[in-house]
């Protein structure tokens, strides 16, 4: 396999109070990614206490990452 593009920024980073304070402060970790139609669902844990969900449009993610081809 070959890396085609790489973001110069983190895909996700903690910013909400429930992501910043807890057992492991400022710690989030993705657990699963699911694509449904044109939407990406990113299930992730926050501070080892919460299960969370972030969403974004697949089109937006692809447009962003293609600006950073290797």
C-alpha cells in the first residue's frame, strides 16, 4: 500500500469540556469509522470515560486531503 496524501493537521483533537477533563485529560481516541452515503461517522472515546460520535461529509474530507497529496 502507498500513502497518497497526508494532512498537516490532526484529524481530530480535543476541544470540548468532556474531552478535556477526566481520567485522561485532553485525550480522545477513534474507535471506528463508518461511511453511510456521503457522511463519515467517527465513533471515538473521550478521556476514557465517554463514547462520542463526530460526523463530516465525505466530499469535504476528500477535498481537504487531496490538497495535501504527497
